[in-house]
C-alpha cells in the first residue's frame, strides 16, 4: 500500500487517524481511508510519517491504538487512532520533582 492509496473500488473502507508528536507541543495528524482489515504497519506506511520524519525507525517504533501499546500486525477498526510514541528524555517522576523544586524556589520571599 503506497501513500495516497485508498481502498479499491467496491472494497469496504475504514477511516483511521495516525498521530505523531515530533516535539513537545507539536502534533502531526494524518487522516487515512484504508481497506477494511488494514494493520497498524500499513497505516504507518500510508501516512507518510516515516518518510517525512527520518528520526522514526520503522523497526524500533513504539505504537499504540488509543493509548494501548500494540504490534504492527494489529488490525484496525473504523475511527481508530494510531499513535506513534517517541522515547522519553526525562523520567516523568523526575520531571515532576524538578518542576516542584523550581516552583518552590520561585515562591520563597527574598
């Protein structure tokens, strides 16, 4: 399935969305019309995200459907949202601690 390919004439179609956040505060969303029975991997290829974002390595991608981690061979249903996850740079607990410490020091009277 090449980018831009939709379902063949007479074939049932499903509409899915593929989402990726290349950086904090940025979200790229692509809505696709795919043949019924399409997989997560097929949706990723059809979205064009892999070619537009060279930092994404197809073999090491972490993906999920509606926030639930899944493999590339999972079949999609209509209105599914495929999410491409990027690795965390900071542990969420540590980030929260750092924000808390920063807020506390700013709130102290001088």
